[in-house]
C-alpha cells in the first residue's frame, strides 16, 4: 500500500476544519478555501440598498471598493466615524458569497495592523499553495504572505479579500490585493488617505442611517418596551444619537435589558450631562465579539491618531537618531496634540468652528503648557490633519466659518473623560480664543459672526457656570453685542435675560444693555434715562459706568434730533451734577454694604432689589460713544 498523505485545512472556526486523505501520498488543496470569519450580521439590520448596489457594481467591474464614512449630511458630521456601519455592510456582502462553491478563495482580515494581514495571508498561502510548495507552512510569514499575494495576481480562480478597519495604509505595502478580473477586494477604513484610493480603488462613502431607517430600526428593536411604538420618542432618540447605527444599536440593547425603562426615560438620561456614555450603553461583555462600546471605539481612534508617525519620514538607522532628537522638541507632525485639540473641539459647535479659533494665542499657550514645548499654528494644522485623517473631525477649508466640525457623540465621549479642573481650564481657554478672533466689525461677515455666536452658546451650555465666575467672561458681551448689531432685537433681549437669570449679570447691567438694541432712539433714550437714574443712585456721578451711561444718553438724544438735550447731558456730567441733564436729580449713593467673607473686595458694589449687593462683572459696561472733537 502506498504511503498515505494527509492535508489539514485549519480555519479560524471549527466548521472550516477539513481533512482530505489521498492514496497518492500528495497533499492536495480542498476547494473552496475560507480564511477568517466575517462578523455576525447585526440584529434588525437595515438594508442600504443604494450603497449595496454601488458596492456590487464596483466589484463586478473588477475594481477594489473602499468603504469610508460620508463627509456630512444635514449638518451632521459623520466622516469615517467608527459606527456608521462600514464593517456590517462589508460583512453582509461577504456572507452573501461565503457559501458560493464557485468562489474558490475568500479571506476576511481584521486589518488593525500589518501583523494581522501577514498572519491571515500566510494562513491562506499554507492552504492554497501547498500543492505547489509543500513546505509553504514552514516559510517565514512575510515570505508566505508575499507568495500568496503573487498567487492572487496570477490566478484565474475567483477570490475575495476583505480588509476590515485598515488603520494605516502603510501596513498594506506589498500586501495590497491586486486589481485583477478574477478577484474582488473590499476595504473598510476610518481614514481619509490618498493611499487608499491608489490602484483604481473606488471610494464608497457610507452615511449614517436616514431618519426613516433609524426609526425603522428602533421600532423593530424596541418592540415590547413601554413606549417603543411612540414614533415621536423614537424620532427624538434617533436625532439625539446622530442617526449613528452603532449608537442606536447599543441604545436599543440597553433599553431591551431594562424592562422598566422607557425611551423617554433614556432620552432624559442622555440629556443629563452628569451621565457618561459608558453609563448609557451595555457592558462590553454583553456586546458582540467584534463590537466595542461607542466611547471605546473612538478612544482607540484617538490613541492611534496620537501615535501615528509620518510614513514619509526617514526611518533608516542613519536618520533615526536625528529624527528622535527633532521630535523631542518639535513633535512628529502634530503628535501629542490630538487629544488636547479634540478636547477644545468637544466644547464648540459640532457643525463647525473657524480654524482661527484653534490657532489663536490662548490655545497655542494652552497647548504649549500641555506638551511642554512651544506649539505653533503649523503644529496645530498638523494635529488637526491627524484628527481629520482618522475621521475624528471633518476639515472643510472651503467653509472658512465652519472649517473644523465634530460629530456630537464624539464630543460627548471626549467630554466624559474631562475632570472638573481640566474642564474649567478648557472653558476659559476656549472662551479666550473665541473672544480673540472675534472681529471688531463682525457685521461684515455674517457667516463668521453666526459661527462664533453658536460656538459661544455651545461652550456655555457645556461649561455652565464656569464662565460666569468670578466675572462674566468678555466673550458673552461680544455675543450679545453681535446679536444687537445685526438687528436681532428680540434675540439680544432674550440673551441678556438668560444671562441675568443664570447669575451672569445683574438687573442694572441688564437694563443698560437693552437700549443699544431698541428699534428707535426715543425708546433708547427712555431706557437710558432709567439706567442713568439707577446708576446715579447706586454708584454716584463719578463712577465710570455712570459716565458711560450718561455719554450714551447724550448720543441717543443727538441721534433723536435733540442736540441741546445731548449737550445738557454732557455738561451735567462735566460739572459733576447728579442729574441727567433734563432737570431730574438722583440721590447720593448710600453706605457701602459689608463684604461677605471670602469674596474679593469690590471697588463700589451695585445694590439690587432689597439692598442686596450685586457684583460687578468685567466686560459688561456699555459701549461709550464719545463726541467728535471739532
């Protein structure tokens, strides 16, 4: 009897293990060959028929398909985010052909590193090339992987290679599957990298769910919950999660495990800034094997972005020592700046912020302190480019007022990691940066003006009351003045009302702001006369705030066609009189109230209703309009 030969095909799943015994003594390949296992399809998977059709069409044409996130939709930034469903789409396609006997080779690789790709390729080579090279299993993995790649380029057999979640295109050097008629290649990545589009690869942008898809998913997943059929609640939850498939799936899993918790309750918990995303998602052990929590998914991306080296930098031994010394003082093209920059972006409008905010002097000083080296605007550009490359932000240079945008859930995940002290520092740094870049005459650029106002509002929302103490930050004054200068009288009035109720400004200061946005000079004069009387009574005639109000009153009277009244108001101030120039007198200020222990001394505290002291706040003095000298 001739010697028996045994061929063992070892896949990553016991279902793939096959034994073929041949009387000839020659080891043969048993087709089809499968290496790796695609992730299990998600429950309640929503078909993306349009994108799936493009994917199939691309592969049929013999081109590689690169799945990335779409740039943005309806003001929601989703570019390449982990969680938009790239892996699920690739897995759906892979499973649709996995059992096809006419597909000779199918390889699924979690391409997180070059080692992962080499290992999968070497396994495939040991099973596909064993007839040609019986010792293939003993060859070094890199060599075996290279031989498998050569086989893919020259074979007429049908094959499919899926490289899921490519972290670094440089890791595919020499391993990128070839573009040949017999092969099909699918690559998923969070990166925006030109290297992924080389070789005729077609980039397919995958968006978040549409609102209808998101609601349909939640309605199916939450059947049986207390209010899972309430469409308004489902629409609200979908919008608050940014229609992100991963976030929707984990929210549904959380609700399913909490039978007494309804959608409305979950939304209330989500709106509570004291709760972290980790508290609102299932524990990792309860998630599918291939899935991480929303926060963990992006945390890994941040780590990769901060560690990523510039692949074009010299790496030979001759240069390595010099490169290390240079990086110690200059950084590696934005290295070390990824997380600090993302922390600032997490406090601003998710729909976009001007680039100038991130290169303003307060931010550069903050980054210099964080990194221990001098940080320049160029360093910031490199850091933002890293974030963009890893799809943690979206850079749109063609939108100057909204250049840097971040998905709202990414912002939430980043804010969850901030300590109170760090948040306080970031709040004042970001406010200082907004104030620094705010143009003096902002009405010439309404898009920039609106972006700065929305950034200020978002910052205040996430950091209240940190910018109200020890004094109202000047950026709030800029924002309020900006509303008034654009003619938004009601919005300006509401704005100052809101700050007053939050404790940012007192009643006298609030009333001093309103006259600037009154629709007629007569109304402005009436309001200013009331304010002047209050300030004369509380502060006295020589206080700077009293003088400023008197000057504004004179200006308003001049604009209203009463130059004599304007002159009288100015002269009464010059002569030290306590009236308003129209014969009305105000009493001298009363005794100064005692200072509360632990409070810094005030030059001359304001008295509100009931004699309570009203603290003065920096930057809330109305604009003084001085008369032109003749």
